[in-house]
C-alpha cells in the first residue's frame, strides 16, 4: 500500500503520520505543497496535522490555495481515499471536500490531552476494523477544533451516516472538550472516500505512549 502525506509550511505531524503508516506496513512518501500532482500509485492521501501557514488567517484557509490542492480535489473526486487529521481536517473543510467548518474551541484555549471517542458509524473503510459503539482513547491537540454545521447540514450528516466519531467519556457519556456541534469529532463525505477528524490516531500507535487505539483506526485502509 502506498500512502502519500501532504506537507505545508507549518505542518508538524507529517513524520508522526509517516511512522504510523510504516508501522502498519505501508510505503510512504511526503509530498511538498508546491507539487501539482499526486503520485499515480497513491492508495491513500493523508493531509497531516500541524499549523499550515501558521494558521495566520484561519486554520486551513491559506493551505486550500496551495498548488497541490487542485490535485487533491481531482484525486478525491475520482474516488481516491483521503484522510485529514486535525489541521488536515480543517484544510479539507476549507477546500469544500468535507462539510462543516472548524472554529475556535469554546473555551478559547488550546487543548492537548488524551480523549475518548465513540464510533458512530463503522460502515466505511476508515473504521471498518472497529464497531459502532466502540470507545477509543486518542490524543487531541487543537485550538480550533470546534466543529460547526447548521441544523440542515447536521440532519443530512445523520441521514447519510457521515458522522464517524463523537467525543465521549470512558463510559460512553457526553464529554465535549471544544463545544463541537453534537460532540462531533470526525466526519466523512457522502461518497465515504474522504475522511476528517480532529483527534490524532497517528499518535496512538504504542501502548507506552498512552494508547495504541490508533492502530485499528488506521488498519481499515489496508483492507480495501
């Protein structure tokens, strides 16, 4: 399996992402944002986390204009699998490849800690190694992770089973760290080939680091 990982000025999770997918047996390549193409043999394109362009305008708002994003849009529209993690999720919403938007955390502070997530829909390649209702412990690290979508958009997400993950506590109760609408932590597009989440599964690959729940979150991509 070939995983291509996007790198913008300010990206800081590309090597964590590379490590995670190499650990699972993938061939990886880091793609600089000025590239106008995606490698032909790419099985999964990952928009890694960090602070693209320093988040100086709005998280992901400048990155969407990078040359590589035209190729990303073409790749996604042709059915290619795309995963956006944290800032990558923000980039994909800004580019219109995922619904909704990410705004400042409700408490206006950067949050960095492990947090539990509940799987809402596993009928997709991303979470196929998990089951609906499973709870995983995954790090979060964001300032603008407050997911917003209007009521009509939320209803559409629910009807199409596009809500993948919600923030929860260890027992499955409500615990929303950033004020996201309906406690949403991750979504996909209607075609279920573009995925985005604020938490960092690539940082949950080793028990010694606090959790290896990220392994099963990423393994689904290898089963296609």
